C-alpha cells in the first residue's frame, strides 16, 4: 500500500506557547521512587505472549505504595495500572446512522466465569468480518517480520460475546480512532478500562478507516469530516442510551449511566473527542491523546468552550504531529478550562499508544528505531506496550475521578508514575 500520510502534518500555524510554565508539575516528584521500584519488577505480556517488560504502576503522592488490585471504584493508594475485578468482554455490532453503516466495538466488564476465555483471547483478525477487509488484515499481519513491522498487538485479552458482570448502570467511555485507523486501534486500553468497570464503545468512522485507505478511498482530514465523525460519536451515545435499540447487544443495552459519559480519542480522534465534548452536553470528561483539540485545521473547535475536565496526553518524540503539534497541545492545556492535566511521555512516538503501531509504514513513528523529533539523533522509541500501560493507567484514574467522583484518584493523577518516563502537570 501507499504510505499513509501522518494525520496532522498539515498544520499551517504554530503556537509559541510553552507548556512547561504551568501551575504545578509532578515530574520526578517525591513519592514516586517506591512506585517506580515496584513497577520495575512487574512485567506484562503482549499479544504474542512474549514478555514486554511493561510496568504496572502504583503508589500515591505521599510516598506510600499500597497496591489494591481488583477494585472498580478505586481508593487511597489505588494502583490504576492493575486490571480490575472483572475479565473484559467484547462484542461487535452494526449501527445505521443517517445513511452510514458503522461497525461498533464495545468492551464491558464480563461475568467472572469468562476469565479463562478472556485470558485466551483471540486473534485481532476476529475484529473484522469475513471478507476482503479481513483478508487484507491477515496479509498485513503476515508481513510483521519485515523491518519496521513491529509493535503490533496480535492477540486480544477479552472474551467475545461473554455474559456481562451484572445489570447495574455503568459509566461509559466513547473512543474515536485516529486518521485511517480502526475502532480497535487501542483495544488494550479499552480492555483495561472494561476490567475496571467501564463500558467502552468505539465506532469505525466509515470512509476514514485503515481498510478504506487500503482501497484508496479514505476521506481526508478536515473540518467537514470532523463533523461527520462527531455525529458518529453522538449517534453511538444515542443508541447506547436507548434501552429499546435492538441493534445494541443485550449485554450492555440499558446499562449506561447517562450522567457518566466520557470521551477519549487518539490523533484525529483527539480532535473528535474534543469537539464532542464541546458540542454534546452529555460528555462530562475528555481525554485527547497525542494531538491538539483546538488548532488551525479545525476552526470550529474552541478550547475555551470546553468546560469539562480534560486530560491531555503528549508524546515527546511525536514525529507525526511534530513540534508544532506538541506546541499546540501545550497551548490547549494552558487555555483549557480547569481542572486540566497534561500527561507527557518521554521517548514516546505518535503511534506507540496504539495496538497497531508498525502495522503499515505510516504507523511506524512510535515503535522500534527512529530519529528523535527533538534533535534528529538516532534512538529507539519507548516500547509501545509501556506507553499503552501508562496511558491506560492514567485514563482509568481520570475517568474514575470524573465519571465516578472518586476524589482519591487525584492522588494517582498528580504523581509521575513511573517518573523515569512520565511527567504530569495540572492546573487545579
């Protein structure tokens, strides 16, 4: 396939605002040494079962590490890097919206009886219905031994079509995928949130997926298609709040708490999540990942009009949005309504947070060897599994705070964990 153009290289204006002169910074703050030491000894496995050395994070701002695994509601000393009480389940369904047919993936806390099935998981090709698109994905996965084709998570850790954990109302996070990506681009993070009691829903933005790009039919980035994406997301929210919508799987139908809906997105999805928070009053918290929300490319988004709490995430070595994009993230952080936080990950690249880093050449910046965006020297990006673990942990804490009202989650959010590669800033 032809090289996929990095999503946000088309920025035409630059902000000179720095993001280091904020009201508070927890980079290297006290109380992280215990957490860092604890995480260094713990590793997770990626989709192929090989050890990735992924840390699980723990500790509080006070310097005491108290690991509490398996909780949904958090608490003092909660380790948000650990999986929660339930195995994650997932289902795929089709939603018809204003002439658009959208595949939607949902992850949810499953019944404990699904634990073994979740641990076994399945190949990621199962996300794609049989046909040419599945064949295309199978072909891409078959080339992962080629140079640059590294970093892809090939195996899920969720139980397809599993029975739900219970019938209680759940907080929900809607996820918007990146430019020419897929609804399952960050399924590892979605599984993590589901294990901790959240329902995560992610649509394929038809016309702007990896499979559209493979066919040479993908929509370009722009204000008009951003509006389409936002309409997709609002339509998914509508469907999941309707207890009578038979398109929605029975496992989650009628189980969404309408007062507890958050938005998250990566790259173009970052702009999508931000616009959704701006335009849809049902969104109460937003997490844009590795791209600015307000920028000259999307003139309809104004960061000052987003009143909801926001957690921005920034990859220091982002060779896709470049320094101009990171400067814009910093400017967004400074201009956003409070409470606002900025999560900065050192040595991370644009695609490192995804499970498809390196699947195609356009997704290479973020996995394996590269050149530093900051100075052009050769280096190796931070292992994608580590980036996903860090972003997933902070996402869990952020949504626990703002969707569940668990104030103790702020203890986790405001400390760099692990300080070796994470910096957090806040504007309380």
